[in-house]
C-alpha cells in the first residue's frame, strides 16, 4: 500500500535536512525514489514562491530550530541592475531552508496533488 503523499513530502524534507551538506555543496534535490536531480529554480525563486504558501497556511513548516532560524534570517537584496535576490546574510547558512523550500514548492506545484489545505490549480 502506498504511503499518503503528505507523509512522503515530510519524509523527503527530513531526508533533505539530514543530507544538508550535500545539498549546500551541489545544489541538488533528492526525489522520493532517491534519484538526484538538479533544482529547477534558483533558490531566490524557491524562497519567493514559498512565502505565500507559508503565509496562507497552505503548507506547514517542520518545527526544526535550525530551519526556522534560517528562514527568518533570509534577506531580500536589490542589485544595482534592479534584480532582486533572496539569500542568507554573509557568513550565515541557508542549506536547510533551501532544501525545505525546494521540497515544498516543488511538491505544491505538481499537478493533481490534493492533500494540501487548498486545491492546487
């Protein structure tokens, strides 16, 4: 019997947190089958897409001290060219936040997933 998708997503997030050094060094995400795939979006876009999911209550964040600290310490910057980026402060880390943002945004945007609080369009 297949596990519910919400359980798979939580397990994937935990797996990515446990493998944070690999994530940070190679900017890769592990899918549920363990295959390695490059992230489809830059982390700034993942963070930008994660914010409305958190604010609307569509997703729940794991109660992990490191994850929460990294999410709340992210900074939005605007380059001279006008391009915005969201990243950690100099000398800080965002590897766990990066992994969780990638897992949640990717899972939420997959067509046909209906186990979140609101249907995905």
